[in-house]
C-alpha cells in the first residue's frame, strides 16, 4: 500500500543515466532559483517602513535613499557571486569559498549558517505567502499555521518528484508574479504622472524629520537588506544547470539581479508616493494594489500571484539545501545519507529533512513572518560576509589578470555585508540572539560528525596498527524458551556450523520448572549442553548477559569466538506481532552493542 502511494505521489524511479535530463535551462533555473530573491520584494520594502514608522509617517521619504543603498549592495553581491560562479564552478557557494580561502571553521560557520538559512527560507516564504492569502481573506487568519504546513508538504512532495518536474510547475507562478508587479508598478506610475494621486499623501524628499538618527537609518537599511536573501542560491546550485553550467548560471544570476532591482525599487517608490503605512494584517503590496486598482480582479490577481511566489519561493531552499548538504557530506561534516540520490535522482533525504524542520519552525513561531525575517536575514549575511572576505583574500593571494577590479568588488561587498550583519545584532538583538546559541551547537555537531567519520576510516583501514587476532574455534550460545520447532530449527543450524561447543541456555522463573525442563532436554537433545539460569526476579536479559560475558572472557583467552544464535518465529501476518513478546528482538538489539560477540538470528516462518 505504501509503495503504491509513493509511486502516485513521487512517480516512477529514474535511471542514473537519466540524470542529464534533470538539468535546468536558464528559463527554468531563473524561476526555481530566483523565486526566493524575487519574492522578498513583497516584504523587504515593508521592513524598511516598519522601522521608519517608529518616528512617524513623515520619515517615509527616507525609504528612497535607503532603497538606493540596498541596490548598491545588490550590485556588489551580484558582481561578486558572478566571480564565485566562475572561480568555483563545482558549486558550494559561500561554504566552499570560505573553507578554501579562510579555513575550516569559517567554512563551517558559512555552511552551518546557510543550512539554517535555507530552513528559514522555507518557513519565512510559506508564512509570508500565507499572510498574503489571509490579507485578501481575513476570515482565514486563525488557520495560518495549518495553511502554511499544508503548503510545505505540497512543495516537499513536488521536489521529491525531481528538479525538472518541480521547475516546470513553478515557472508559471514566478513569471506571473513578475508580470503582475510590472503591471502594478507601470499603472501606479502612470496614475502618478496623470495626476490621479494626491501629492499630500507623502512628504517631500529632504523634509526635516524630528527624531531621525543615523542609528535608525542603519536599522532600516539592515531590515530592507532582507530583500537580498536568496541571491547566493544560484552559486550553490551550479551543478543543476545544463552545460555550460557556469555561463548559464552567471547569466541567470544577472537576470535575477535586474528583475530584483526593478521590482524592489518600484515597490519602494509606490509605497512612498502613495503614503502607504504598514498595518498588522495587511501587507504593503496589498495596500498598494488596492490604492492603484481597488478591490477588483487585478487586486486579487496581484495578491494571488504574490501569495504563490512567496509560497513557492521556498523552492529555492529545496534546491540549495540538498546540494549544500552534499558538499558537507563529501567533506565528512554531514551524514553520508545526504549524498545519496533518491528514486527521482534528487537528494531525497535533504528534501525530506528540510520539509520537516521547516514545519517545526512554522509551528514554533506560529507562522508569524516578522519574528522569522531578522533571524533569516542575519543567517544569510554571515555567509555573505565570509564569502566576500574569502574572495578578497583569494585575489590578493593569486593576483590573476584584472585582479584589482575583482578585489574592489569583493572588498566593497564584504564591508557592506559586515555592516548589515552588525546592524542586525545591534538593532535587533532580541530577535537574532538565537544565532549566538545555535551556531556553536551546529559547529560542535559538524565537528563531531567529522571526528566520527575519521575514526571509522582509521578503524576500517587494513593498514591500521590494530592487530588481527586469529580465531581458533567457535562457541555457540542458543537462548531457548522451550522445546519447540523454532528452537529445534536454531539448534540444527548451530550444529551445521561445526562449532567447538554448543550451549543451550534456559532461564526459568521457578525451581520446579527448572528441574522439569532439564529432564525433557536430556531426552530431546542429549548431545547439546544445557545451562539453566534461575531468575527469581523474572528477568531474562540480566542473567543471560552475565553468562555470555563470562563465556566470552574465557573464550578470549583461547582465541575462541562467541556466537549467540537467537531463535525467532515470524508470524504470517504483520499485525500478529503485537500479540507476542518481542524478547528475541530486544535481546538481539542489546547484544549488537556487546563487543566481541557475533549475533545471528534464525527465523522460523509460520504458515498460518
């Protein structure tokens, strides 16, 4: 049943030779990898206004110079990540750049930050998309969390079906959103030019505002910079592009940068000119659309496409998180299961893990976007800063042709990213302090995983100095509960191994039972030694483990191997298992962690 459901939801398995068909062209890549960055225009301008509103609506004109500063940072990041794409065409983005140029720990900080950031990408995007839906239909506000979790499950299943299939589905909403915002910005500006918008709705540029400060402006700039999250995703996902991958990735990155710049600046300008103020249950884009079109078809079209891209922006995380996990896994910092492709040639373990962790975040934060965005933004500006710094050191060290220009681009990006990062810590410490807690924990986890894999590799190597002790013989211990076909099957198997000695172990709870069983055993299996271990406290495991330990210590002195053969019957129907004690399963689990003892299960299948 589960297998049938899996095929319905995910589709038929793909051959490894079909991997080339799963690569993305520029059109699909722009949709699937830029949706996060493009969708941020739906909440980035709003974050600027939320900060400025603490002074008053008169301060909203400052959103224009702040937006110009954000665009300067965007330009620096786009140019910088283009250089990263050609310098590191194998992908990996900030993690690989930081690791190779700054060292192991900066690389892990960048990688760990991005792992968390991609989880937040899904949570923030879906929560923001849900907000857009409930802005249009206020009666749904109480169902925010349920709606968000449902969308995460849908996107997770879609990505499990494969990169190409998910890109084919997601391309339409992304381009519809871009079209909708171009129409909104175009009509909005036309109405301004036509004189349909009263100038009194906004204060003039340069108007003095009491209470404004450099600190507040930097806080607003940092908040607006949340619109740049997702810029790094293309450099992480270069392996997903069709050949020539670096060229296609660079062109896609540039297209994304141009679209993001136009949409972001357009929304900021309209919000300023129309005098839009942020409201708790209505987004800024929703307010602008209502002012420009009224609550007609175009309003709902814009809200619908905004909700769609905000939700589907989560797909950027699904594209980048598994590939980053693969890079960490190859370097032994992440479980190896994340480097294995699934039935549809995607990294299924990464996709499923991302979906589950995102759901946990959405439930924990009750789907409230404003609580997630600062944590989300600072999580991406840490790797921004590290990657730009790493590239700066690379150009200083290697000095290739044209290196001064490349150095300047990365240095400017590093400085601005660092300032933004610090501003988040200084101005929103109450919301971003968890970074200071989870980052050390992530670093500890990654390093412990690495140490484990190193220890495993050392112990598996045939060239290690650990001596191999020859086995002179085998002593088999068979726990027996009674005289049955199941036990007989296991005893016959033990005899076939030609062991030095076979010991049957019975653990009675009553003395009368002990004597009676010994009499029956002598008649049934006279050539197999029986040991009875009376257990007055009705405990099977403890006396058996003590006996096995005693035999194992003595066997080790003579270079004998101890093997425990566990009889186990298998019911015909799975649900029958709940009607029986699972003592053999528990014993086997415990023995697997006992050193120098081999455990063998001999199944006996019932026919009815």
